[in-house]
C-alpha cells in the first residue's frame, strides 16, 4: 500500500477574516473536527497553554501532529530545543522551523551556522520524537533557494538526513516576478537556467528537493506566479480597513484565494488556471511519496493566513479557502495513490509473467 498521508490545518487559518472577533480555542478545535476534512491541528503553543491545547485535543479527538515557530540564531537556540520538547508533549511528529536570515549579532547567517543549529535540533528531535523540519520561507536564510541544497550537503556529509518543510508558495510567487527575483539576487541565476522555479520545467528547484527526499512536512497555501501584492492592510480590530498600506509597506503577496472570491472580497482579478503551477508541485510531491517507501513525508498542513504578506485585510473567508484546499488535497492524494498502487500491481504482474515464461 502507498505511504500514509495526513492533512491538518494551521491554527491561524481557523478564522474567516482578520476583522472578525477572535474565536475561542475550543471552538477552533470544534470547527476543525466537525468539518470532517482534517486529521490534525497544527500549532506549537507557549508552555503555559500546553495543557489547554491538550484538553481541547483530547475532547475533540483531534491530535496536534505538527507545529512551528521562528528563531534568531544566537538568541533563540534554546527556545528551539524547548519547542521541540513542547511538540513532543503534544504528540507532534514535526516542528516547522524558520531560521531568520540575520544572526543576533547582525550579519546574515552562514550555511555552516544553519547546519550547526540543524544538527543540534536533529539530536533533540531524535530524543523527543518531534523532528525539526527547516522551512523554505521569505525573510529566512532559505529565501535564497540556492542555499538549501548547500546546507543539506553539509548535514548529509555528517551522516544525518536533512528534513525540510516545503512551502512552495514562497517559490511560486517569484515566478515572472522581477521585483521578488531581486531579493538575494536570484534573477541572474534564473536567466542563466541555473535556478528553475517553474515546476513544469526540467530540474526545477522544488523537484530537486522532492527527489532528494528532503520533504518531511509541507505547508499548503495557494500562490500564483507574480502573485498580486497585498494592497489591503492587515488590521486586527473591528474598525474599517484602510484601502492600502502606508507608502512602501504594501504586503509582498504570497497568498491567492483557492476559491473564487465574491465581489469586494479580493483586491485583484482571480483566475483559477493560475493555480496550476502551485498544484503541480503538490502532485509531484504526492507521487514521489506514494512511489517511494522510504519517504519520510507524513503531514501536509493548509496554511491560509491573515498576515500582511498573505491574506491580511482580505474579506474572503480564510477558513472556507482552507477547507476547499484540504478537499482538493485529499482528492488529489486519493487519485495519485490509487494510480501508483495500480501501476505497482501491473508491474509486479508483468515481472511474474516474464519469470514464468523463462522457467
């Protein structure tokens, strides 16, 4: 049988819009469980909230199989270890780990520094059972996508597997996006063909990560090539939302509605066909997982969120988009896993037939 795959939701995705009143934690668990779509909840809470999360998890029969946080090296090293232990207490399989691009002392973190903290976190993960997965993410060391394999090579030379969280929305939104390709100067590498972002092309970067077996966890938040920047300001209160950010603070735009927004719910035109590159990466990831017994991937969390660079200020329901995406993920996985199972059975039958003919 193909490998198991579980689908969850990040806690920040359990809301309609950021202008609505906050939803109580237990209500969030109830909403997710009653949706009938999800296998787990995705969150790493503060220490003093762990018992409340465990209570809600047990009451609603919804495990907390994943979580995550962000860290500044030289300041938050022990916080990462503490959060891995919290994840283990919650029963989490993975802890999504964002390492910010700047060290506490100022300069950009080096590949060696990222590899060192990964090794330390890996050891704690092996001890606790909650494994760190280093995420591809803007504003982090990994926004320069070329660095991921370099760090992975440093780790693997020491006999340790490199585990990552694939959030390919951070890759997809840079396709055909000159402004974003200037960040970390990746435009020249793209022009030369050394760095390929388009998943329909050979040797694209997400495909390399997938085929090297790095992906242990995945975030599913829709994005499209040259994703529209978020011109609506994130505003957590009930006040009327301003139409734009102040000058030069417009959101980067790393979230695209999965379902067609109603009039007035979205600041840009919506075209479902633009989602195909984002969907294609997930198809390739699922096919690899289904056809490779050694795959460590077990969890995919939908992560439609209300922050400024994502869905801040939007008037479409983030939770409805999360549910629609989760349904698509399940359907796609069911189709792919059945196809791989059928292909495996047919190949086995042909081998048996050839064996009989030669004996």
